[in-house]
């Protein structure tokens, strides 16, 4: 609605509309009210989205490539053959999950819980598992080429036929882990725990 300048007293510019006294002030108040309410809604929505992003265990995450799901909870899930390439699952829980032949290339599970998980024949090339807990994990035949395992705990993990070529293992723990036909980061085959014939 256009308002002639001659009729405007003590005019203010609110929301891009000129307003004066009386009805025009009421109109300005309503515009202000609507703007404030809209801001509250937008801020609430932004806060909720940020909260869900920070604690995604509240939300269901689907096992898909390029997944963005910090704190993902796949504990005990049957995900054999799943494609989680380049998935971001910081501090994710994959305890006792079945990821046989899964594609985990380039995934990031920094500080993750992978205890007792089954990763038989999984492609874990260039995966990030810094400080992750893989105690008791089955990594038979897993491809861990260029994997980032610094600080990870692989105690009692089964690394039979696993490929660790180029993997970063500084500070990683392998207490009672099984090495048989395991290709180490330097390319040497480790048969330390192969059954004697």
C-alpha cells in the first residue's frame, strides 16, 4: 500500500515499508511481530538441526555412500555388502555389526567402536580409524591398504589374510591379535600365528 509523504508523521522505515502514526504504527508493529516470530522459528529449526547433527544417534542413519552421520549407531546390525564409501561416522558404534564384504573405502570412523565387528573381506582402503576400538574384530581378508590406524586398539583382532600395505599404525595396539598371511605396512608377510602343519 503506497502512503503519501504528506500524510506521514514521525516516519520510520520498518521492513522496507514507510509507516507513520495511528494505523500505520499498528501495521509496523504487526510487521515487526511477524519478523520476530519468523526469526524465532528459523533459529529454533537451525538449533534442532545442529543438535541432531551433533548427536545423530537420535536419528536413524541409512548405510549409504558419503553418509554424514556422527555418532551413527549400527551396533549389531547386519550390513553385509553395504556401501559406506567415504561415510563420515565420527565416534560411530559398529559393535558386533556384520559388515562382511562391505565397502568402507575412505570412511571416517575416528574414535569409533568396532568391537567384535565382522569385517571379513571388507574393502577398508584409506579408512580413518584413529583411536578406534577394534578389539576382537574379525578382519579376515580385509583390505586395509593405506588405513589410518594410529592409536587404534586391535587387541585380539583376527588379521588373517588382511592387507595392511601402507597403513599408519603408530601407537596402535595389537595385543593377542592373530597374524597369518597378513601383509604388513612394509609389505612383509606376517605368519606369526598361522597354525603349524
